[in-house]
């Protein structure tokens, strides 16, 4: 079990742990280490593109001739900085030779059509505001958009992935279907498909895969380096091949359908920090950010440290010391009344003490009068992490509530993914891949990284009959950031024909609803908008199809109420 291997990795834990936490500022003085490691947020360069999308005469109607997928464009699609992942095919939890499938995918560019949003509509939609506040908002919008409003559109497309499932046997077949899709936890609300069976909504259960390659909507890469040759740092998928390798042998899916790790057998010592106090921020007194700094001794070979609620850290392995600091929360401010935790795995720390400082940063010298209550308890890693995860999850809920929405995942899924992320990429990793080696739990990118999810449902297919199952969702595009690439304004969408599926397909087709919004830059589908070929039959021996498009620029007419 992972818990047993973890105990072996950090060394034997003594039966009697050192007891007692010293919170006296006159405790042992610590020598500053020769180097200090800072915890800071990573700022991403986001290039925002603002432009108009215009109407054009439509090309290709629903009755357009049907073609066969060919080799238009180049042989391989672009390698995008931000790769959204392909549209995956349906699969069954258990292979069933009696079931055959006919698949038809519709790629609809309706979200690209610009919609006029008036300033009055925008202000009226802010129902959480008072009438006076809405008038202030309206004045702002009138200043920003003097024409009375703006056009708004999306780079997403509407995908309908339809299956006709036929039972070729003489007995009714009850099967559990699994529909996969790429997303992050953060974007589940917008990326999660809707499943219908013969037109009726289908109840389903969500399963989350583990980390599957980087951050959704970002292109950062943390490669192996000479200083860290054995690292399994978080990387991102640049093309469909990453998902091909991920799903090929079925182990990734089995993990997603399985149970999360139970860490209750790992003993820990927990230090809880409450009731922190200190002076208010006072620029004139040079107290810019009143901070409490916590220091302690430890043996890095025998102890692993996790923390929650701290802003930064200091590390001195040679000196055998470690530090954590946090800004003293102000009444009514962020973090006020929320406990902070240091979780010790292995041998307990010694000589814990604290001191208040006028601002953050480990080179700060000016001290302040401050205090904090430190409570030491013995627990297990499962319970200790659950407490921290509860606070972290509540922050996510607060964000969703701000947007008047609710996340489509629950706490237990989030908690399970947090544990998994920590075991694979944090200080608890068995393979040395310490992407989050500072031990700060809130730095775990549980919600941001890309994954494959599955929707599971049970359906009945009568003997000799067929049923129609539809998955509908908005698909985000793959793209390159305009400030870096020459492929300016190109959006990519792709699909795979059989990857990860155990269904026997008799046919697959794809229909393009271009809505007069696009020109095709590269593809291997065989669409021809000029000649009205907007429906093609896919070659089941071709594993991957891609479509790369650019928006047409023609005049847009404003709709007036």
C-alpha cells in the first residue's frame, strides 16, 4: 500500500514523539540558513485578443452533398500552446459483442455568431445590486461602450455527439455506458456534457481521472533540468498523442472508476494556529503587513512538513531548520478566524517558536508585538488533510456562489483528488517528483490541471432494437497565444474515432454547421464549404481528425430592440 511505502520512505516513526510546542518568543534563536526558498504565486502572461466577428453569406446548407474524409490541409494538425483535447468516443464499462454503434458528430459554430448586448441589458442583469448601484454600472457601460452596447460571441463550438446503439442479440441488454471528456475541475461546470437517451435526460455519475497533462488554458512547461534530472514535473499535452498514450491500456480509466487512497494509517502531529493578533497596518509606522513568523528544528531525512494557511516558507536543510509565515488577518478581512496548520509526518519538530514582524519576507528585521495560540494534537494524515481540504473547498464554493452557480463536483471528489495530487507530485511522492516541494497544501493545483472525466449511466437496449444516446456540450478551442505565435486567430477542434472505446462501430460521420462564420485553414476531414460539402464519412482506420479555422470578417448589423 502507498501508506506503508510512505512510512518506509521517511524512516521509522518512534513510538514516543517529542511532546510540547514552545510558543515563547524567547525560545532558542535560529541561525538563518545559507539559502532561503520563497513561496510565491506564478504569474502567467495572458494575451487578450479583442476584435469583431462579422456576418457573411452562409455557405453549405443541411442538404449539402456528403463527402468522404480526406487529406485536406497538412498531414498533422498544429501543435497548440493551449491544447483543449479531442472529442472522445463513447465506451462501455464492460465490452459487449451484442452491441454495435453508429456515431454522428455535429460541430456547430452557432456560439461564434455575434449577439448584441445593450448596456441597459447588462446593467439590468446585475440583480444583486441596488437600483442606485445598477445606475452606476449603467453609467460605466455607457462610458465604455458609447454606441449603447457591444457585440459578444464565443470561440467555443456546440458539439452533439450522437450514437445509435443497436442490440443485435435476442435478449435485452443492460449496459453501463461511460462518456469521456477533457476538462479541469475548475471548468467542469461549462465543459460537462449533457446526456440524453431517446431525447430524455439521463441520470449519470461523474468520475474524475488523475492529472493528465498540465493546466487547462495554459502552456507552461516544467521540464527536467540538470539540477533535477529525475523529476516528473507537471507537463502539458500538446496534441492528441498525449491522450492516446494516457488511455491506451485502460489503467487510467480503471483508476478513475476506483476508490481514492485512504491515509488514515499514517500518524501525524498537527499544530493548529488560532487567535493571531498584532497591530493594524500603519504606513506611517512602517508596519506595512504585520506578519507572524514560525520557526522550528527538524531532521529533513526523518520528517515531512505540510502546511495550510501560510504565505511563505524558509528552508535550511543543512542547518536543520524550517520556517513558515503568515499575514495577521485583519477583522473582516480574508482569512480572519480561519485556523492555520502545520502537519508533521514522521519525527516531530522541536523548539517551535514565533515572532511578529512589520511586514512579510524573511529579510525583514523590524519586529512587532504579536501573539498566536498554538495547539498540538496527534492525529492521522487522512483527518488532518480533510480539515485543510474543507477550508480550501469552501473557498472554491465561495467563488462559485459569487457567480450565482454551484460546482458540479462534491467535496469528496475534490478531497480525493487533493490526496492523489499530493501523493504523486508533492512531498509525499514516492518517485521523487516534488512539483510542490514547499509542502503548502493550498499551492496544489488540484482544480487547474487537465484531466479526463467520465459520465457513467446505465441503459437498457431491448432485444433486436436500437436506442439513441446524445452527448451535447460546448467545446473550447485549442489556440496559440497571439503575443507569441504566427498562427494568429486560428482555433483548433479535433476528435478521435476509437481511442479508449470498446464499442464496435459500423459507421462514423461528422457534420459541420459553419453558420457562415469561418474559413477553414487546415483539416483532414474533407469539408468543402465552397462546394457545400459539410458532412463527411470518417475512416475508422484513421485515429484522429482535426479542423483548424479562422473567423471571417464581414459587416455585422446591430439588432435594435
